[in-house]
């Protein structure tokens, strides 16, 4: 099973507009390991008041969110990303499982190739031997939709020999963050909640 990792370094210290523009044109290479988001911040200024410290930390946090959002949307548009799940939900209002491994529960898009995988730590081997199932297939009929509040949707369909029917997928990135939810329905009905990260595996890096 393929594990996913993001090693992201963003240097804080320039305006958010300039940073966002550089992010849009950036290509992030990903290796294979645990997911890690690392933000490098400058040394703290001296002789700050408590209010100034609070405001500075707020600005840094907002800039970090803007950078993560820009990278997430850019990777959606390019069609090379992964959503690693913090928790998953079965059905529209069904059981939620928070006791999962992020590396084993994800939705991956690599151009026209896609993977949907979940693995539950419930002692059952499941279809994929990890307590769930792994579906690899072809991604098509991609559509991007922009909401007025800044949320961005990527909708697509995926077909696979391992599925009895095609599945419909709606990936939503929430405004000013890289937090996302992925709704999957058709062959089965479930939702992944987590981070959307730029990802391009070795097989697709030259495409």
C-alpha cells in the first residue's frame, strides 16, 4: 500500500499577496513517509507588548492559512493531490470513525488515475486486508466550482474493475485553509474529512 507524505516549508516574512502568487506557480514534490506540515517562522521581535504578540501571531496564522489554501486550490486545478483523512463518516449522518491511520485513509488523484482507500482499526481484514477497501480507477468528467465565500469544489467520477458501479466524488476545500471533505457515493456512501495536500507520485512526476 502506498503511503503519503507532505514536507512543506513556507518562509514567513513577505506580504501575503506576493506569497500567494509564488505559491500558485510552485510545484511541490512529495516523498513517501508520514504527513508533515512544517512552517518556518522568523525569530520573535523583542520588547513586544502582549497585544502586539497576539496580533503578530494572528497575522502569521492567517498567512499560513492563505498559503495552505492557495496550494490546495492550485493542486486541485492541476489534478495532483491527496486528501488524508482525520476521520471518516459512513452515510450522510451515520457512524464516524476517528480512530484511523491518516496514511491508510485517503482519496488520491493523479491526473486521470485515482485511488479511494479506507482502513478501519477494528480487527477485521476487510477487502484490502486493512479493515476496509482500496479502489483504483480512472478519473473523468472533472468539474471545478467556486463558491462566493471562497470554498472550492472539484467534482469527478471514477470507474474501476473492483467496483460494481462508478462512484461520484465531490472534493470541497474550505476558504482560507486546506481543510477539506470528500463525499463519495454510488458504489458506497462515505465522507472523508482532513487536509488536502499537493501530491505527485513518482509515476506521474514527468506528466
